[in-house]
């Protein structure tokens, strides 16, 4: 491991304030926020995501879902036809009709998201009004909310942020005299959520809730006694909405790798008054397992040079993990947005030599990548194939959002995700 110690408590501002950040505002290569539906619909098991969009939106979802999921989908697209775009049809009436049909056919739906898209925004279809109208009609059986997954000036993980932020106003209020509770925010695979719940339980933090919950009727209460831990770094709007409801964020790095997971858990443990010896004893075995699982990949990854294009917003925590626990050398760490308040601890732990860039001018960034010839490049699907053809090993950043990577038990798998492209390349070269 290298660099400053990874801290759960807020670090002095100097660490990240002094780090120069390259800001670029040019052409970008990203997926839109609709993509988040692919993992969110698996998480909230009685929700349905109705995209109000075009055939392009439907095709994006079908191809992404066809590759990435195998379960019965709980999303669909209400396709805006040309006559809607030409203003010849009443889009609200059409939408109401589609929702009626859907809810009649699927009585299991308890939470319906109307998801806006570029076309619904182009025709200025007011989905918040539509959601209110439909909520009144279908309450109390079905709650109807809306958010935008539009691709204009967004990146794909913003879809989850917009979805969770839309949920916050409808969360129950925690009683004023309630004991402190812990809220873990960000969609995690169920298996990861269960592991964290057990760890918190062992630490003596019993009242732990997760947002989103697995079912619409189990969404967590929130209030001034809520302490929250972000499980994902791309939830700035959700964080602001929860803080407006009185919740307080516990500053921490993200639970990637043995070290990141320990610091993340420790932030909660310290706030809830868990005795350090007890914390150490309760996490020792899992920590050691994670350290050994990660170490198995160190020989292949140590000293390898890494270039991350801005895509998932996980880039900074990932680079920190790969540098500190596997000895990789991050050359450039791109992020679509730099939310300093959320990433303070992560930025301070990055090696000094790593260039942090925010935003994108894709051609210039490709030039920097080609000039650097990194051993592994983390990027979106659109850039991966061309770079592979040029002889660069790549890792799809979207895979890191679909795969369970958080926590001690997944630390080895996360390391393996980066070792695999290098193994494959070696095999191809033989
Ligand atoms: S970028 Fe816009 S039009 Fe394209 S799939 Fe996303 S929401 Fe639909």
C-alpha cells in the first residue's frame, strides 16, 4: 500500500484542494441514465419502470438487458410515435391508457416509475404532473413517481441518483425521539447487502436500513436521527435530498477492497460508539480473507499502468483500490463529475502522480491514452473495441456497476476483474 492513510473521518481539505484537476468540456462518450433501470429493476422487486421514450430508448434497453440480465424484466417503454412528436395526439391520454393496461395486467406492481427520456423532454411532456395524476388514481395500491433518464448531458449512473432522489420525499418520517439509525444508500446486490447487515449486526449496530429497499412497502424511514453511509459515489442529488430531510452523512471512502471496506465500516462504528477493540475483533477474519484474496492477483497487476476514462463515476475509488491494494499505477483517472464533498477521502488517498480529469474531450483524451500506452484501460463500451484493435487491453466500466464488487467477500473478485483482461491478452499472444 502507498500514499496517505485511508481515513474514515474527514481529511484536511489540503489533500484534494492541492491536487490539480484537468477540466475538459468537449465531446463525450457515455450511456444515458436509462441504463440504471437494468440494475434497479432487479433490486426493487415490486417496482416497474415505464420509460416514456422512443424506439431508440427501447432498443437501448433491450440490447443492454439482453446482454446483462436473465430474469423476467420489470420495465418497458411507452413509445412516443411520430404523431405524438408532431403534436397530433394527446400524449397524456395515451400515457394514462398505457398505465391502465399495464396495472390491470400486472397487479403485482406496487411502485411505478415514469422515466423521462430525450423524446419526452423534447415534446415537453410533464411527467411529474402525470405521476401526480396517476398516483391519485391508483393510490393506495400503487405509488407513482417520476424521474428523468434523459441522455442529454448525463452519464449512465445518474439514472440511479435521479431514481433514488425521486424516492426520498415519499420516505416515511422517523419519529423525533427515535434512536440513531444507519441508512446505507445506493443499490447493492442482495448478497452484499446481507453481508453488510451481518457485519453491522456483529458490531452492535442493529437498526440498519438500505435505500432502495427490496420492496416498495419497506422503504426506510428518515429523519434527524438518521446517519447515512453512501455505498456508491454517484449519489449527490440523493444525498442532498436526504440531508434536506435531516439525515447526516458519515464521511468515508467507498467499500471497495479490504482497506476501503474497513474504513467505510469504521466510519459507522466510530459514530455509533463501537469500541475499537470490538471493531477490530469483529472484522479481523473477513479483513484477512479479503487481503489474501486480493493478494492472489497482486503479482499480475503490480506495476501495471492504468488509464480510466470518465464513465461510471466509480473511477476514483477504483483507482485508489487498484493503486493501494494491488500496486497498480494510475496514469489518468477520469470522472464525469467531481463531487469533492463525497470524494474527499478518496482523492486524498490517490497516488500523487495520478492525473485526475473531470469531464471529457474524447479525442484529446484518446490521444493522451494512445501516447501513454497503458497496460489496462477502463472505459465505456463505445471506446473499448477500437482500443482493443489498437492493441490496448480494456475493461468495460459498466461491468463494475452490474457486478457485486463492494465489501470484503467481493474484494478478490474485484481484483480479478482487472487481472482477467491481462490474462486474456497473454493467452492471445501465445
Ligand atoms: S440518449 Fe435519449 S433517446 Fe437515446 S436512449 Fe437515452 S433517453 Fe433515449
